[in-house]
C-alpha cells in the first residue's frame, strides 16, 4: 500500500488566486535571538493551496467549514485522468470509466504539471469543470469533487459551477497536486482546519492505494 501526499506546500512562493493575499510566513520569535522557542506567524486566505470550499463560500445561507460532514472527506475515491482537455464536460464524464456509485471524484488534468514544474505564476487558462459537468456529478450522486488547480470553475465565470455543486451539498476540494498519481481507485483522507464560521479552510490531503 502506497501513500501519496497530494497537498501543496504552503510558502511565500505558492501561487494564489489573483484577488487573495500572498502567503505570509514570519518568524516572530527566534531561538538564535535568545527566545525560548521559534514561533511563526501565518497570514493567508482560507482558500490558499490545497483547501476545502464550504457551501458558505458561494451561498449566503450555506454551511460553514466546521459543520461539514467529515465522512464525506474520507473514503473511497476515483482519480480520473483527462490529459488533453480544456474543460471537463458532462459528455466527457459520461464516457469516462468512473465506476458506478462513486462518491468521490478527483480530476487530474494538465493542471498537475504546473505543480510538478513549480510554476509560480497564476495561469488563467487552467482546466476547469463546466457547469454541465458539475450537474452530471450531482445527478450521479457524487458527494466530493477534487480538482488540481485553485478553482473548480473557469476563471472567467466562477459562479455557476460552484453554486451547482455547493447547492447540492457536494464538497469541493481545490488545489490538489495529482502529478504523481495514476488514474484509478484510492482511499482519500482530506482534513480541513476546523475554522469557525469560515467559507473554506486549508487541508492536508493524502491518497492511499497501489
């Protein structure tokens, strides 16, 4: 059994959404300066790196991150590899090998190469999930959708795909690094920080499998 760490490393060099603050990591207490311990102050958006979108992110009456069902964030998952697409549509999903009754789908695309190559500039042409693809997920009973860039939705129009998924209670995981993961079945463990009243939270995510 192999473990894959599919979490992005948070650092000041990490790409963030254009409107979000950059990552700030500042050591405010230093042993070399005579302090008893090293202490770091962290400043960043709740949607930095690998993170969860809670329904409240796009729905004013939606659940906040600390109230998400933890069972949705752990369990069997299917990684679908679509290397040559610009947007994931319902037709592509309908013709894919996603097994029946799959509850968690992670989409691996050319986005993952950006993380593998340590790209430090935001790419507005990332592969996204089309609204009809989001509806396909809902209609098939998928309860968690993960993507390998910083948004599940297209840069030009982020609202429809998010609202379709979040409105149906589908958990969204964004910012996964699937570069080393092949298509197939795995077990996902994805645990967000338990931030009270937040629309999202950074998470540590791993896959286990062959």
